């Protein structure tokens, strides 16, 4: 299945959960694109130990997920 996730918020928890969901879908064999819009364009803003967005985004990209803005 082709899946498009749209991130348009600066909230770190929401961005973290969206990328986590993208990774779960990729592991399930789906094709996943994440589109960054508005405040969500700065994906790494809010990256922390609690919400390791950068690490999950790296895994997402290495797993053939597509990030676009």
C-alpha cells in the first residue's frame, strides 16, 4: 500500500510519532512518503532524548522511506 503522512506542526511529540508510524509501516512492507508542510518543515526542531526525531528520521530514510517538503 502507498501511504502519505503529512506533518504540519512544530510539536516534537507529534513529529516523533509520525516518523515512528512511518517506520512501522515500512517494516510492514508499505511504501511511505512523509511530506513536511508549514511549521513541520523543520523536522529536527525539538529533537531530544525524549523525542529522538533525528534518529528515527535516519532509520526512515535508510529504510527507503521518502521525506519531502
